[in-house]
C-alpha cells in the first residue's frame, strides 16, 4: 500500500505544479487594419528573453501571431512610411528604431510613437498592460485581451486618428504626406520639466496633467496621457492572449480626422470621433471560446503528463 501512496503523491504534486505554473504561453496577434503598410517594432525589457522577431512588415489586412515566454515584458509600436535607401539602410518617418534594418534588434521607438506596453505574469500572477501616448502618437492602436479573467481585464487603446487634429506646435509633418504624420508629446516638443515629470516635477504630487496631455486624454480616455496617469490607464488580466490592432476603426486612416469634427459619445468607455468599438470587461462568469480553450488547454496538458507519469510509475512497481 505504501508503495502505491508514494507514486500517487508524486502524481498529485506534479499535477498541481503543472496547473499553477502557466504551462500555456501567451500568444500575441498583431493585426493591420490601416489603409497603408505598418512595420511593427518590438522591444523586450532588459533581463527577459526576446521574442522570435523584433520587427517586420504588415501589409493592409495582414496579421502575424507569435508566443511570448512566461514573465515576458516589453513594448510594441507601429512604424510608418518606411523604406530602404540606395545603400540598403532601412528607416521610417515615424516610430523608427534606428537599427538601419527591418528588425529593431534591441532598439526602441524614436518618439513620437503610440506604444502598447506589457508585463506578463507580474504581481499576483497577473499581466499588466497599457497603451501609452506619453511618448506621443503616430498610429491608432487597440489592445484586446482574449480569454482572460479579472475585474480590470478589458480592452484599451487610442482608436482616434490624432495626427490631423494635433496642435500645430506638436504636429510632425513630412514630405511623404500632405498632413501630419505624428503628434509629439509636450515633453518631446518643449523639453520642460513640468511636461516631462522630471526634476522638481518628478513625482505624482507635483507633476499634473497639462493642457496638452488633456487633449490626448479627452480623445483616448483609457490611454496613458502623461507619466503619472496610472489609475485610468493600467489594466490587468490573468491567463489571457492579446490582439493588438493598428487602425481598429474601419474609417480610420492617416488623413481621417483632417477637417473633421470631434463628437463625444458619453456612454462609451473609449470616447473619440471615429468610435466603432466599446470595450466589455471580461470576468469568470462569461467565458469565451478563446478563454475555454486557454483554460482547458492547460488542464489537458497537465492531465496527459500526469497519466503518462502514472503509467510509468505503475509499470515500475509491477
């Protein structure tokens, strides 16, 4: 009897470990719904494994998926108006990472750029994520968690095209486009401590929203608009996959907001002039097919391994 209890205890411990150790990695899917090509860039945080790619091209309507290891952290952004010169050097008008190549290879985005930031399997086993305009804006972006759980597990982003409505003192123009191609942050434009939350303004008590950050916040209420915009801009999920979409609104383009009027929709969590999406918080009582696949996939792997180990141990005994 004692001989049977030992392997059964080992099986139980193994099953528990598998079920609680995140055996299913996180899948990121990048989608381009813009009317133009976007070149996503990816930068992993220091000290974590890199993803399979750090930069690639997405034509209109294309998507690309890849998995991230447990506890990965980093950021995604979109590069626009990219090309190679006669020497083969690759560069972009907005979001350029300065590598001179399609792959960013450990280099980050040159502001201004819309950022999607992630820390997977952080405090409490939760994923932390946000869409940030702290470094400015260059392309509409939406982050949607798939199959996750938690009270604050919901979509975030900035789906408005801010390039056309950007204040002139923040607007980035280029010969490649008749209108603005990006919108700087006030910090990038003026370099003043009160805008950069630096020096005497380097804490949340002294660094407050500016008239410029409030323009971003009004258009994109869930996105970070300045450095200490945490309370309304950080979201958390457990056991989620993520879809990051550039230009999520069908009528969003690089010139969509030029000459247009801003209309508020007060009953929508994401308030902007081209709103076609309303985020819905996901909880444990409303399991989607994606969530069920994620959960049962984890249990399935644990079950198969446990049965295999059990059979092996029984064979050893008898």
